[in-house]
C-alpha cells in the first residue's frame, strides 16, 4: 500500500476525531474520582481491569483511605481486602502502600502534576502519568492505552507497537488542543464499536476513513495462499 503523505494523514486523523466528537460529545473518563489522589489510585487500579470493576471497589476504598498517609501506614493485606475483585490486586495493593509512602516522603502528601514526577511514583507508568497530568491540568498529553493502541493501528494512524511511540505519532497528527478529547474519543469508540475481537464496522461512523473497515485482525494476519 502506498505510503500516506503526512498532510493527508493529519487531515484524515482530524476528520476521524471530528466525526467521533460529533457522535459522542459527552466522551470523558469513566473512572469515578473527586480528588487528585483518588484519580491516581483509580487509574492505577484500572490496569488490565475494566473501569466498571474499578468503580465498584473505589467507593469503600476512598471512604477509608482519604490521604497519602492512610495508604502509607496500611499493610498491603489491608488494602487487598478492598480491591480483591480487581485484576493483579496483590501487586496493586503493594503499589498503593508504596505510593502513599513516596507521596509523603517526596511530595508532602500531595499528588504532583508534572508527567515526569508522576511517572516516578510506584505503580505509575508513563501512560498513567499522562492520564493523570492531563486531567489535573498539568501537561497536554495523548496517553495510549490498549484501545488507542489497537485503533491507531486499525485506522492506519501509527504502525508502531510501543504505546510511547504511538503517542508520538498521534501528537504529530493532531493539534495539541485536540489531544485531550481525542484520547477520550478513541477509547470510547474502542469500547463501544471497534471491539478488540469483533469490530462492528457496519455501524462505524469512521468506516470510510478506516483502511481496515470490514477486515478482522485474523484475516489481516492470515498468510496468503
Ligand atoms: S471501520 Fe471497523 S476496524 Fe475501522 S475503526 Fe471502524 S470498527 Fe474499527
């Protein structure tokens, strides 16, 4: 397939986001939180787990763990009791206790807003740091989760596999002012239409802008002959 010139790809990326925005103007983060600490904890818990499941456990967790100090003085086993229906709960409980300790030791118990400082917190990678900083109004970012990774490939917006590389590609394609909403819209489209196993191309509003419309990943991978 001929390589798509950058200007054309940028125009197509903007058109995709415009269409998704028109269809889902309400797209926003689906994790429940009220404070910066609750946001970091919820995003950390959401790794390899649905937001719905996280939202089921956080009311009790946030009721009993209100500050970094609450996490810092808990044992992992105490935190586990609240989050045991969440994937990887043992690792996440350990990370939350350490997170509380590091927030107390290095940040006076507050959540930093810069992506670099967030990414150094226990259990917080570059993607989580990007999600948190952009929601706290820290830095513009286009963090790439599993849905955005899949959609970027299917939509031909990035052929790379590392989420950090894909973020670089997306940031080149869209103006900074569209990153925040673009991030939300691609996630919503991935959850509602462009499913990992069964994309519903017949009802996809960006189908005519998508080189993979109607072609499942399995068909794409199958060798010729
Ligand atoms: S056309 Fe199909 S593969 Fe392309 S974005 Fe829509 S649902 Fe996904």
